[in-house]
C-alpha cells in the first residue's frame, strides 16, 4: 500500500472473530470495522485481546476493513 493511500487511526478491540480477524471500534467516529493482524505482529507472536488499544491502517478505497499495525502496552504493572 502506498503511504498516500492509507489512513492510520486509533481504536479499541471489541471482539475477536475467527481466522485472526478482529472487530475494532475507532476512536475518531465510533465506527466498527473488521481488522486483521499485520505480518510483523503475527511473526512476533503479539497477542491481541478484547479491550486492547491498537493502531489500525485503513485503505482510502475501503474504510470498513483494516490492518492492525501496533498494539499499545497496557497500563497495568501486573500484566
């Protein structure tokens, strides 16, 4: 994807679906989208669970599907 043709937004994972898909609620407009994991997150075995704060990369051509490119660390010291 060219850098000009993508949009990076922040969101919260609301549901884990099958086959590595996630339902993410965007912070900008409270819209629900379907997102999948990027290759780097998959290679490094980073676990995504419900409630995680993530960055999602959206294509300008389809704003209902995206790719999770970053998971923010949780604020809890215990986990």
